[in-house]
C-alpha cells in the first residue's frame, strides 16, 4: 500500500475516525483512553506535541462516533480486532500511549503484534495502571447495583460530579462504564515472552489505587530501557496535570522521532 494511500485512509477506519493526517510526521502515536473515555480525551494533544509526531487517538466501540456499537468486555477480543483494524497504519514507526484501561489494552496489543506480525512499538507509554501481573487490590464493581456502582464511580473521581447528578446522562453512559469496568476488572495476565521495547511509566503521586511499587513492576515485563515519572494528582492526573505530562511526553517523543 502506498504511503499516500495509508495517510488518506487514517480517518476512514472507524478505529481512527477524526484523525487529522500529519504529512510531515515521522512517528505515529496511537492513544488509548481510560474507562468511559474516548478519542476526545486526546483532542488537544496534536497541537501540544512535536510536529513530527502524528497523534492517532483510538476510538473504541461504544463511545463517540461509535456510540451505537456494542462496547467490548474482554481485553483479548478487543486486541484481536484492534490489531486487524490498525495493521495497515503500522508501516510508519509508531508508539503506544494508554492511561488506566488504555495501558492494559496497548500492552496486550504490543504483545499480540509481536507474536502475530513481528511488529513492536518504538516505545510503550503506560500511565495510571498497575503492572498487569500484579494482583488486583480492589473488589469487582462492574456488576454492582446502580447505587453502589455510582458510589464506586464517585470514589474513583473520574466522572464529573455534574454528570453523576444527571440521571438521563448517567443512563446513557452506564452501559459503557459497566462494559469498560468489566473489561478492566476481569482481565487476567497470561505469562509470556518479555517485550523488548523501551517503556515509559507515568503515575499520579496521590493515586491510592496505583501505588508506586505497582508502577515499578512494569519493569519486569520488558528487556528494554524503562523510566518512571510521577505527576501531581490522583488517578486522573492525565487530565489535571496534563501540561506537565505533555511536556514530559514531548521530550521523549522528540528523542524518538530524531532516532527514526
């Protein structure tokens, strides 16, 4: 497939709908959202990151322009479909960024691509997520009755209070949130060969659900170079400390793009 055809097709696939092609980019950054989030989480990133990086927010079914599609509840099923959908766009050097649920997805996608296609991201950015081989530290919530599930959402501090107080909006979001929580909470890590790509680990200094030692454990899953950076904020520092995060991400991406 010709390079120009790939560029034109970026926004034609539902997985990357809305992506604005960056003809000068030497590196693609595929971004995977947290539970309940969509491609809009990364809507400002292209203007904040280096010009030679093409930001590709991944649109997972059940949200945004894919609202009418059923959301996935199993990581491995989603990864299989993602690999097929994104494969035509992986001929240019690429990296993955994922926050929380998105970190699990991009980690498993990297493993799948290495196994099935001998492809690896130039770097894996995992954010706000315990290492997948670490045991879960909190109870299952996705199947709780609505009142208890709302409490769990409120405690996580990722859903704005104004949204939680709007019954009509919550009724619309509830199936997606339950599906995403099921995908995250029922995920089981299967042992396998270590990755060999570099890895950047990002965490929140006040994120009680993902302590530093659970972030450090990501080091055990790759033979590549690993760095760890902590940011002010709780689990959603990806939003509240976004300026600092994007500044760090920009430095790392600039170094990568120069090496391509």
